[in-house]
C-alpha cells in the first residue's frame, strides 16, 4: 500500500532504501554547518517499531513522538517517515490500514516485534546515544556554555596532539579533567 500525505508524492524526494536519508533542512539546528545525522542507517526503523509497541499510531503522531523523544532537537519530515513506513510494510514489520475517517492506522506485526526483539541491544544503544545527544544540545543552547566547551576542546586538542607530550604531562591533563568533573558533580 503506497500512499501520499500532505502533497508528498513517492519519488518527489530523494531518499535511499528505507527513506532514512535526510533532506536539506530535515534537522533543525542553529549555527553554521551541517550536523551529523540524528539516526544512522536503519535506526529510525527500530525507533518507529519501538514506538508502535506502545500503541498503534498514525504518521503524524510518529513524527511528534520522535520529536518528543529527541526533546525537540530532531523532527523527521514526512519525506523521511513515509518511505520508512513503506519499507517496514514491505518487510511485513507493520500493517497500515485505513480507518473510517480516512486516516491510516499503523500497527506493528508479529514479524516486526520479532525483528525488534532481535535488535533490542542495538535499540538500547540508539536510546542511550539519543539521550546523550539531547544533553549536549541543551548545553550548547547556552552561548557561554558553548564558548567554554569549544574553548576546552580546542585547548585539549592542541595540548594532547602537540609533539613531545610526555606521559607526566598527559597524566596532569587527565588529573585536571577528573578534578573538574568531580567539582561539577559536587555542585548544589
């Protein structure tokens, strides 16, 4: 069952198998440069299936659920979601049925649950990475924090990668980082 939603016709957007290549503007972020994709190849499939284990859904609701999961840091476009749903349906991991109101209800199948179970460890890694990235996004929203982190990374990169860094100097750097981490954890 192929479908179009809100003017998104199949073939009018560039996407790879499973629809997980992001379009320009598909990720919302400030600053210059293009950021690394939020989900790697095939990962959005697992995330969608995991959401569907909680209840059957609709495409728009999946988009909003992923936006919530990423704390607003990533909102997949219909041009990403619907081809991914088509792929999952082709693999018989989901069913898509039309409701009386014309909306399409999406539900995970037994085969989809089995595939999700087989990939549970990978899903857990995805969830941990999403959580860590969300923390990083929150930190970088504060301009002073962003400046401090960028300064720290630049100084660390220069020092650690300079020629002739002795073991004693490296040990000192590690000690400074450990003490700073301890100081931060002890803040009230």
